[in-house]
């Protein structure tokens, strides 16, 4: 069985970045937990409820491009006896910046983060009971056991996939080199502009994401964006773009979407026309009954939007961005 992939991260980050197009923006006081722990050199992240991430039919096959990640995650979930239909934890995928242009180069550039699970102690016990320990990883000034998930040779070279926990009970899975980078770097939340933007999305939303515009547009996305993509017009000086989606309680009910961008004062000033075009795009579609009109919140180094969007509005924006339509709805229990 395949799980969500690195290749999913780019379509979702690109598509959903344009969804914060039609509502008010009020600051949230808390930076999401996954942002507080995310490695500083992450250029793109996608975070969602584990049940949705592990069962969404539209994205299960996208991990084909990262077979090592698929195999490692499947192996861990199987041995840890995690039921994706009942699990309430969060799964986050991080793409780390490489030494050159940002490119997907296998699990060595990816970290998988598991957090907020129902019983973290049982999860760690399952990890220790199912996988052999080999060495340690120093996180936040403390040494933690490293567990061997698998070793294999691939066309990309030798892969040594390990897992480790931390003081918060989070679990990290990735190639040994990626885990070592996690241990040696600060968190994403230590970057002031990134932290400021992250504080303006809904920390409790089921679906959240981030990307670093300049790193992606200058590397991973170069030459891949359709001519109609609004991301081509993003100005320079933007450090971080965060978004969150809180779906309605049932199909047909609108979703709450929040978008926040942090960067230089000049970059934030220049982003205003881009946001206005996105607002106009969604405003052309009939809004949800009673939905508030768009409101923009702007400070010197960050800007944000909150939108109440119908499924039709989400679909339209994704089509304009040349992305597939995904159903951001929690997966019902089996």
C-alpha cells in the first residue's frame, strides 16, 4: 500500500497557496506545533491528520516517486499496528533544502514527522519492540535512541532509514543524513518572518502547509509551472507562505482557509496586487451563504487572509493553478 508522497507536496503547496482568497484574517496566538519542530532548512512541508494522510484515495499512488519513503512508512505503521481509520495524530512531510537547486533526491532530503498520537508512549514502545536500536541522535541537547527501520541499496545510492523520538513524544523517520541535519539545525520557528506568518494560520486546522517561495521558484518549480499559474508573479523578498484548511463538518459545507505570508517590508508591499488578483478569482464564483467578504490583515513584515470557501471555489482555484482537485475532508471511521 502506498502513502502520500514528496511529489504530493508541490501540487498541494502550489494549489492551496492560492486558496486564501476570500475572507477576514485575525491573528492566531500560537505557532503550530509541527512548525516549532520543523527543521530550519525545510523549504516545503505538508501536515495533515494521520487518518486523512494515510487513506486519501487521490494521493496514495503519489508516493511511487519515493519508494524508499513508502516502504519505510508502511513498515513502521504495520509493525506499530497503527489503524489509519481511527488514529487522530498528525503526519507531516518535510522537504529539506539541498546544497544546490532544490530537487527531490530521495528520502535523504525528506523527513517524516509523527505527532499528537492518541498514545505516544505505546507508539514509542512499539518502535522499541519492533526495530533494533543502533546508535543515538542528539536532539535539543539530549541523546535519543536511533532505531533501524531498513537499509537498502537503490539507484540513488545506499539508504539508511532510521527513526528517533524526542522529548515531546514526536517520532521522526528519515534517512540518517536527514536526521543528522535535523539534529544540527535550528527550527523553522526561529526564523522571525516564518514564525510571524505561521502564527496567523489556524494551528488546530486538520490540514496545514508551508513553502519558501524563493527557494522553490528558483529550483524545484522552475519550468514546471503552467503559464496561467499565479505563482509566477510572486515578488522577491518573501520568506515563508503558510496555509491552513478547516473543512466543514459535512460535505457541502464551506471550509475555512487561512493564508499568511512573511517577508521583507518591500516584499510584503509588493504582494498586495497578487493577493487582489486571487481575491478576484474566487469572488467570481458564488460564495457560501452568509460568508463574510474578504478582509486583509497587513503589517510591515507579514500579510494574511482568511477565507470561507465552497467546494466549487476550491475546485476553481485548483484548476486555474493546473492542480488536481483533492477532497480536504476528514476520513470517516471504518
